[in-house]
C-alpha cells in the first residue's frame, strides 16, 4: 500500500490506510493503522514528496524504482499492490507520469496483483477517461468502485478477471445483499444518465475551466502553493511560503470554514491538512464555478489582509460567521415594525 492512502474503515481496509493514523491532523505514533504483513511504499507526491517536479527529472521512474525497495523487503512474497488511482484523502495527489505503469511491471514481476481503488475518482469524474487509472495506461487485476456508482444509493462493486473471480468458487464467501436486483438497477440507471447527459465531457470541460481560474488566483495569492487536478477532481495546496512549502494548515482550515459559511462545501485533506479538496457534483456548470471562484477570492483577500491572524482560529471563524448571519438593514427594520405591530395588537386586545 502507499503511504497516506485511504481505502475505507472496515478492519481490512483500515489496515491498508495509513492516512487513518494522521486523519485528525495529529500523528498518533502509538497506534498506526497497518495490517500485519502489509508494507508501506513511498507516496509518489510530485509536489512535496521525496522526488519533486520542481527539483528532479523523470520522477515517475524514480518513484517506481523506490517501490522496488519495498518489494524487496517482502522477499518475493507479494500478494498485491493496492493504490487509489489519484489519492483523495492524501490531498488529491496525482502520481507522476509513468509511475503506475512502471510500478505495475515491478509488482507483477514480483508475483503480485495490482488493485486500483476508483471509489472517489471513477465514473468519468477525471474527464479524459472513465477510469482514472487509464491516464497511466494500465489495466489493473482488481478494481474497487463505490460512491458515484449509486449517486447516493449505497452501492459498491468489485471488478476482476475471470481467473481471480473463479478463485471465489473454492472460498467460503457469501454476502446477503450481493448482486441484488434493486442495487443493480440503480447502478445501471446511473450509467445511463452519465452517458445520456454526457457528464464525463462536462467533467472535462468544467474541470479545465475551474483549473484555469484557480491558476489565475495562484498568480496573485502566494498562499496557493499548488493547483492540480484531473477533470473535476482538484486540489489546492495552501502554503505559508511557496519557497519553503511550509504547510498552510491554519489557512486551509480558515478557508474551509469560511467557504462553508458562504454555503460552499469543499473537502480538506493531505498529511498536513492543508489541501482544499474540490470534487463538486459532476453536473456543475460555469456559473456555479464562477460563484465558487468569486467567494474563494474574497476569502483569499481576507487571508492577505492578515487581520485574521490576530485572533485565534475559532474566534476568527465565529466572527466571520456572525457577520455573515447579521440581518440586513431592511429586514431589521421590518422585524422591528412587526414587533411594534404585535405589541400594538396585544394592547388593543387587552384594553377592549
Ligand atoms: C478512496 C476510497 N476508497 C474506499 C472507500 C471506502 O468506501 P466506503 O466508505 O463505501 O466503505 C472510500 C470512502 O471514502 C474512499 O474514499
């Protein structure tokens, strides 16, 4: 498994999810989520990882060579290599070009299977391809799918090769609701809508538009260290300094809470909790994006003014929330008038 990965919270899934150990933003050295016999491979993070676009060349190959050290530790006893096709909880980490294809070669040469987790990024969200692993031109042995497959309906799915599926014939595996017709109908309906409404193309076009707008903001606001994304799976990494890459953790919390005040929900992730995770509904349109950018810029200006630093984070967020909820002059006058009218009515009733 990869460092900082997230694959779910059931026992076996959390055992391959190192991000669970740092999920609260605090490292918890006493309790690291890691199943026995599972090794953690280096996270191929091109922005702040061991090899970076800014400092090295051909980093896809370098990270894949690094994986060989992990495979060597297993001494030829590899069951599988599991990865998210783009890491989500880890902060929208897009692997460098060539990494996955070379990693797959090495895992297979060591006798292992390759498992791609498409729970967050599958079903057209990344624009150019229906599956995010396709960007790296690989074909996994097992693909896990969830979330968008049911568009809110609780549905998950595993796709694999006939050979691996046949291995279940001998296993004592049974699942009461597996393959039930209602869930399958929902899944098929979602696929129909994705196709009929051309939503993969929408993800591509709207994603490009949003990335372009965010890159414009990056030029003006140095707190934005990195803007990255594929389709509508976008990350904005905040830093205190673009030179040192000191994480902008408090800044990210401030932006995240302020956006929520303004009725816009984004995620927050990364080992340092300094990455805004933008993954809007795939039906989003240009005017939604313009609204988001406008509000985001407003908050970036607040950060730049610097006054927010004089208060504690909680005070800052509360102060802004109170301000956002203050009634407008007109509604204040109206509510005062209404109160006077009620009192007047009561007095008349009592004096009748
Ligand atoms: C990448 C990834 N894999 C797996 C899961 C687990 O899915 P579920 O919560 O449906 O078990 C999640 C859930 O957030 C996820 O984001």
